[in-house]
C-alpha cells in the first residue's frame, strides 16, 4: 500500500491506535443504585457484566453490547437473591435502552453505558412451608414467616428437604410442586414446597464403567461398597474417599442409576481414571551450623496391580555441618490397602541408617510390618512389630543392641492445610515398647507432638501458631536404652538459634549424652504482607532431663528470631534467622532455609 500524503499516513496510524483502545474505558460506565444499602450496591456491582467488561482490551463492541443485554437478568437475579422482587433495572447504551435496540442493529461503537437500579422494597416471607419433611431435617432458620425472603433461602430450603429424605434412605426424592407468589402491596413472598419422597432404597451393585490398571477384585475390596444396606449419601462419599486415598486414581466418580432395580435397589456406576503409577520428589534444607540436608523419594502407586504403594525414602544430612558428621538414612515401605477390611491396611518396612551425631555414632537396621487403621478423615493409627539392630559408640564405649519392638502411633490431624495451616489442630502420639533379645531388658520410648493454629484478621492475614513436643524413655536399666532413643534439644525442629543437639547431659571431659526426658515449646506469630510474602516472629524453649518422666536434673535453653516466607505451589519457602535468648549452649546467629513452615 502506498501513502500519497503524510496526512493520510497519520490518519491511518491514529485509526489503528484507536482500535487498540478498550471498547469501554474506566469512566465510560455510570452505575447507580437507589437507596442507602451499601451491601446490596456492592453485590450488584460485583455481579455486573458491564463493569466486568469495562477496560477489557479483548472485548469488542459486540461483546460489550451482549454484556449490556445480559445485564438485566444478571442484576434482577441478584436482587431476587437479596429479597427484592419489585426492582427496576435500566441499561442505556449511548442514551438508548439496550433492550429496545434491535439485535440486527448493533451499534458500530459504544461511548457510554448507564446502569441504574431501583431495588424497591425488600420482601419478607408471608408463608414459608415445606412438606412432607423427613425426621430430623435441618431446615434453614431464615425459611420462616417474617424473615427476609431471599430467593437463595428458598433454594436452600429445597436442598435441605431433599438432603433430609436422602439421608433417610429415599434416594429418589423429588420436588413434586412449588407455589411461589409475591404480594407487592404488602411486600411479602409466599412459598409452598411439596415433596415426593419415593420408596426407601437399598444399595444394589457397584458397576465399574471404565478400565483400570488396578484389578477389579481389589477395587471392590478397597471400596467396601455396602450392597444391600439402606441408601446413604455419606456411605457413598465414604466409598469414594477410600478409593481416592490409595493415590492410585486421579479421578473417582460415582453415579446413581436413573431407575431403581428389583426390590427398590439402586445400582451405582463407578468411573475411574488412573493416576500416573510412578512419582518422585526431593527436598533440601540448609542451616548455618547443621549444614545441608538433602531428601528424596521414589514411589510406585500400583506395584502389583492391587493399588499397593511402594515408597523409597533417602536422606543425607549434616553436609558441611559444624557439629557431628554426615548422616545417611534409607527407608523402604510397602503398603497394601484394604488388607483386613476397607479401612485397615497392612504394611512392611525396612530401613538402614548411619548417624554421626554430637553425642554418639550409630549404625542401625530395622525390619518389620504392621497394620494401619483409618478411623475417620482426621484420625488414624498404626500398630507394628519390628526387629531393630544397632551398633553404637558413645561415652559408654562400643555397644550392640538387638531389640524386638512394637512401634505404634495415633494421629489426629484437623488442620485446614497441611503445608501452611491457618486454623485447626494436630496431635500425634507415638510409643515403642521394646525388649532386648540379648539381655531381656525392657523399656518404652514415648513421644507426643501437639500443634494449634489460630488465624485472625481479614482472610486469616495473621496466624498465631503453637507447638508442644514431649518425650520420655522408660527402662529398668539405662544401659538397655540405645543412644538414638535419648533426647537432645537445639537446632531446627526443636530450638532455633541454639546449635544442633547442643543441650543434653554433661558426661564429663567436654562430652554430652542425651536425656531420658525432654520438652520443647514453640510459638510463632505469622503475618501475610502480600499475596506471596509473609513475615514470622518466633521463640522456642527446650528442656532435657536426666531421668524418665522428667526425674533428676535438667536444663533449659531458649532461642528466638524472625523469618520470611514466600509462597510457592509446594509450600512456603522459609528463611529464619535466630539467636540464643538464654542458656549456655551456644552463641551467635543461626540461619535456616527450607520449604514449608517450621511446624
């Protein structure tokens, strides 16, 4: 194309630049709501399609005009949801009512849109009736005479009545009729809902509708489908949860049959999508005194075709540390779901470890198995049996331990987010009773970990977090206790700002040994500064005592500091800077870097 004059060239440039401007700029929309209800005004503006399109460079004139036409229904629906049934909505496009513009006469350009809303009177329920209802149906308290007649309340009443009948076993309950009338003179809405419960239903068969690498017999065993029992939505959800928690499936969908079978039975369709069978991951933490810790795992989610999970974990820590040497750890565990019923799994495990700690050196191996019971979504427990062998060197010299142990644990996790909790609690109790195969000596290692989180402020901008760790080891003869069963304090995971395992018992000649009891108290105040960045202030205190159940002499030390958190998809990136507050176990500043909150 040739331009015959500079004036023509400028004209085309300005025209092209004009096409790049948004169809509606920030000041091209005027949105007004009559009355003084600021909450209603905010909801109407949030629902407005015209305001949402304002300034959007990807929308052309036709898109803006379509938004203006849809604005009527969008705003009327919002008015109904807030109990306003006599409202008037006007949408003017360059002075013309949008609804009166012929659909084949769309404006070539739109310079201004005016939206005005007159809500009118807020209606209240004259009659609010739903029948029949199943026993113990929990109807919304707002669905009654005299309350604000929001359309969402009517829908909530329908949902609650249907849920009540389904909970009572009537899977095919239906809304048989509804009468809703508005009296504009008295500003009242009357709503009458009639339900047809249908017959009480029992579960029929679970029918798998998709292929899976997990065998059908194992799927059925894991699901624990309650065939023949009275229909229950909760039981159906439990079936789905059992399948999801195996990790073998990326999607689990249960579909109720359209019609009932013989004797009012209901078949359920099961559609599964397999998860990728293999997965690996890794992590790293760095502390100025403890050095670098590297962790990695490899997992197979369906090892033998029955949703068995094989996981291999490896860890190397103390790299470049100033206390102790490098530690190595390797653990292998195989879990089989639904071994003894749908909620009881079986597992076997083995581990190898080399620990070069400030108070001892240990080379150990263990082999065992056990069962895991899932009591609810938040409570689970494990009970196992294991043989444990170790060779140790500490202030008492070179020793050998060969133990038969019964490791057990109970975990109650009610946190809202395991990676970055803002509310809830976490409790874990562990016990390892043991007997020496060599000497017959007995004992028990006990440990408890409790955490609580309380968020406050807008969207839990501030979080107060606390943690208590308590441990003790019991034995008839302290010589029967392996050094790695004793307790120390200091470093990440116990008292930040104090050197790693710096608090124990004085063994003479500048050596320390672990205590038979310990306690650690930690508190953090977390503040979210931006969507990604947060800051933390924290203080930790640790205590180690010489005897079981805190008998004998003991010592305390404390540490504290500040930290920064940066949110990532895999948890917050953590940087803590801490120093000692009390105690004589260390001095100077310690730095800790890792992924995830400290607790």
